[in-house]
C-alpha cells in the first residue's frame, strides 16, 4: 500500500518563486492535513481539510494556500516563497469512524534562499 | 502554559535499560492520547494509543493520569533501534470523532538515544 505520498521530496527555491507541494492518499480518508516541522518548534498545522471541498486554516496559514482537488489529493501552494518557509513539510490523512491515527507522508524538504 | 509539553532530552540510556518519560497537557477536555515515534529525517508514525486504563504493547507501556493531566511512556529492555524522537499527541475530541475541526496537538518530542 502506498499510503500517503508526497512530491517532491526535496526542493530549493529562490525568494519570490512559487511552487506547489503535492499530496495524495489511497486510504479513502476524509481528512487531510499539511504540517511544517522546524527544529525546536515541533509539528505545526498549516491547513487541513475535513472533507472533499472544505479547507480550514491551522496554526500557521500565512503565506500558504491549499486545494482539496478531490478526496485523494490535497496540495499546498507557496505563492511567493520566503526564507522563513524553509522547513520540512508533511502531509497527513485520517479516516473517520476509526481510531484517530494520522498517517503521514514521507515529507518534502524545502529550502528557500 | 503550552498545550503539550515534553522534556526535549536527549535521554542517553544504555542498551537494556528501562527508560520512562512523561508528557503534560493543559486542556482538561482532552479525550484521546497517543505516542508517535519519529526517526531522524522521517515522518512520524503511531507507536501506540493511550487508553484510560493504561496499555502495554510488548516492551512499551503507556499510562494516562487525568487528575494530573499527564501521560507517560515506559520502554523496558531498550534496544538500539528504539533511538528516536517520541512525540506526545493529544486530542480534545472523542477518538471516534466524525470529523470537523481537528484538535490534534503534537508535543515537540523527546529525543531518546540508546547507547551500546
């Protein structure tokens, strides 16, 4: 089983460039999430989507946009990258009616210079 | 007070020893609790859920103390492969939540190093 997949695995951007991080899950989960993880800061929720067609802001949404393209896919877009967005980005998904486990993708390591 | 607090460590423990660490949470309405494990440069993965009565999975034991608002993780007979960061995760909604706003809150993690 693929679980949660993310592309790309690594990316280097220059300040002001834009990019989209892709995430897909094959577990038929309703909820999907985007986190960033920085040293000493732990995981911080950027945006989440409780179901297809809905998205909500998390703790640190500024500078990001998301699209829940369909039930499987949830993308994160940086319109104008800044060095402060250098981080590791994790996508996660969770089903309903089951134990609240979140499954994480392998992460995208983004550096903004 | 931070929502979920953990001692960041590192805990340096000899192989075969028993190690325990706690996590405190501030939201008394929290209903479900978990320990996740994260290896260096990898994604977090569920280690175990924490039930009110406490639960054990092999060498791992998790306990919940609602009165004092903390959960604990005990690792017996530690192995080199147990070296990782352990994340405490708290959720104020019922485990079988049907959806809506998600309140999963992650601690910053406790770094464990098992030494040969």
